[in-house]
């Protein structure tokens, strides 16, 4: 899993991963590239398009396909972008990277494309106070001193919050006129519908605020709106495929974001999450009682303007619907939700230490696709444990039945106690280790999640153990009595019987690679690099067991004539085909297949 960038902090989480039925994921950086870029801007008089690539300052601001003219309103928008900002943008190995909030980092190139310089602006307008961004109030404001010794207040934030605090707007020529609230509200919705994160930019000259003690409650309600900017953070291509893979595996994907409701729905549509239209906001969550929220989470997969507190309520509501939840998070306040979730997933790159401590799994690359890969590995680990059990137990059943049948019918014991120990401690262990390294089956992410209440031994598992145990019993006794009929000594007949069990194990190992799918094709036996090594080791050990004098004396063996081996292998092939026939009958019979499939998932057959 670590190779797939999923670091497991608590081992039981591996088992839980195979049962995950719903993944609640943050949007920015997990489902998207976290390479925000301003792609559009709207002022009172015009709409602009912004070209470029990621955080690079190269690009243009266009109006109707032509370079935008320098306007006072654009200049002030650039000033807000540069100064009301705590992120750092730097170039590393030829690539522009941001330290801090990606949304803030994207505002620097926008201002650069307007021909503005951050150092010059900071020198001309030093910061003297700040209201930091908080998810509660959804804006950031900074107070600066200007050249004429007057203070200016620069503000950016969620468009609905900025509009609420504005009563005027600035025109292209710099005039301040009454705010056209409906115009900007519609423009904001239009940008959001394109999947863009929208920010409102505003300012106020010589504000009536007290320097040194600014709080969110001090933000004036007579700000001057400069305009809106739309930022796009495109979905990760691998996330789109991972979401599709989750859906095919019966896992619902839920997106939780701080974006506007319309933006969230648009991005979700690109990712094939939800219906592309419906989203619930944090404010709506707060207005719902517990029962209503439990009902709504059954239908909705997109949650916007959501806070860490909302995440915690969502986890509880989803779990109340008997779903196994994986929840992602990166901030300190996300820790309670991650702790409550069945699988808490922390971000390795941008996650806090508190969040990582609360999580069962850490994503080294902050990529949603790594969650899907971890779920796949979790299912595979559980499948391999089941395969190992279903491989080893039939041998024990066959040995027990051989001894029981011999005692019941009163004939010579076909295997001795030391020989039983040899089979259990040498050949069974060697081959059992091989099956535990099986890669995932092709359809592992096309099955429904396994119920957490499902026992490791299902009805189907017990049937397989008994069926194979009986088949191996018949093969072993047939080999023993065939040798006795040829006049062989008890020692030789027992040696042949032990080799029959071992050969049966080798062929059953090939059967066991797929619980129901056919193992009759050549390609079915590729993919596990330890398979030939394990079989080769058992062949060498069994030859030593049969022909090495010290082992012959220890176990009471006798050298097997070479002419016996082809018959033993023929019997092994028949045994292999019998198990394959059982798998074919189950696959071909609808009622049996439904029963087995339901048993494997831990559900009731329908």
C-alpha cells in the first residue's frame, strides 16, 4: 500500500478498507489538481478572460479576444490580489509553486498579467492591520497605508459575503455608483455554473476602523465592490477514473467543499459525482435535524460551503444508515470527523500533525486515486487471507478423514503422525505463503463492498473445504490402495499417499488462485512471481522426503519407483479438474451463483 502512496497507521484499517461503502472526500487537491488559476473576471462594465498556465505569471487579460485596456478598476483589483494575500509564490526547478492557500496563490499571476508588481505595491502600501480569513466569516481584509497618508481597506472573500458588505460599485473610469446587486449575483452564479470558484474583491478608502484591533465584526457595510474573479482548479484525470472505479465497486463517492453550491455541483458533474445539479450547503445542514439529515445523505453526494463541524455531522448521519465511511481531511478542525469515521484519511502533503494522528491512513500524494488503490488493496488482502484459509484447511480435513476412515474400517493407517507433521509444517506452509502474495483479481473493484459482519468462513467457504477435503481423501486413499494392490509394502504405500496429498495440494493451489473463476487457461497462472518459486521449493522438499536416506529413516519412507509418478500426476490432474467442475457448476447456476456472491459480500441473497 505504501507503494501506492497509502500509508496505513493502524493495521486493522486494512480489513476495514475492504468494507468501505462510501468515501467522503475534500475537493481541492484531492479530487482536483490544486493548481488554481484565475480564468475570468467581471466588473461593473465588462467581462474578461484570463489566459495562462497554472501559477505561471505569463499570460494575458483579454476583453472580447483583445488585450484589456488599463482601467482604474482593474488596477485596484490587482492591488487587492497582491496585498490582501498571505500566500507565497516561488519558482522551483522551473515550476511555479505556491506556499499557503492555493486560491490566494492564484491571485498573484492575475495581478502580474495586469502589469503589477508585488514588491512595488507592498512598498507603496504597507500593511498595518489584518482580519485573517476564517471559514466562519468567509473573507479576509487587510488595512494599508497609502501615499497620501490615508488608509485603504482591501477585502476579498465569498461573493455573497462581499456583496452583503457593499453598497457601491466602481466603474471602469473609477467612479463609484450604487451597487447593481442583481447583476453581480447573476454573474457569480454564471461563473460558478462553469465550475469556477468565485471571489469578490472590494475596497474602501479611509475606512472608519480602529487600527490594531480589527475583528471580523468591524468590517464596514459600505465597501466599494470592484468585481468578481473566477478561479478554476481542474479535476485530476486519475480522480475521474478512480471515482468511476468506486462506482463499479459499489462505493458511493461524496464531495465536501467550501465552494459555492453551484460551483460544487459543476465540479462534481465533471467528476461524475452526484447528479450534477443537487448540492446541500453547510447552512442547510445546520437547519436540518438529525433524522432529516440522515434521510438527505441517502440521496445527495455534494456538500458545499461545508465546515469541519458539518463533516462530523455528515459522518454520523451516513453511519446511521449502516454505511462504512472513509473521510478525508487536512486541517486541525477536521480531526473529530476523521476520528469518528470508520477510516480517517489524512493528507500527507498539506495535512496537519493533529489530523495525521487522528487518521488511520495517510495519503502521501493527497490524491483521491490513492484512496481507491488502498480500497483495492484492502479487498485483495482480505481475499488472500480467505484464499489461504480455504487452501490450507481442506488438507487438514483430508488428513483427519484418512485417519478416521482407517480407524473406522480397521485397515492399515495410510499416513503416520510424523508424515502428517511433514505435510502440515513444510508443504502446506510453503504453498500457503504463496497464495498470500496473490495480486488482485481483475474484478475485485466490480464487487459490492464486504459487510463488516461477514465471517471469514462463509457457508460457501465451509462447502469448499468439505468438498475439496473429500476429493483429496478419495485421491489419497486411491493412491494408497492402488499401491497395496500392486503388492507394495506399507512404507511404500504410505510414501505414495503422502506424495498424493502433496501433489493434490499443488494442483489445488492453482485452483485456489480464483475462488470461482476458471483456472484452466495458461494466463490464469501468471501474475504471482512467488508461484513457481513455491512449487519449485515443494518439489525439491518432496524429492528429499522421498529419496533422502536420513528422511526415509525419520519418516519411515521408501523410495517411490519412477513409474509411479506419472500415475500420481494423472490423479492430481483429475483432482484439479474435479474442483474446476465444481466452480463451473456454481458459475453456471444462477441460484448458486447468487448465494455464493451474497455469502462472499456478507449480504442476503436476492
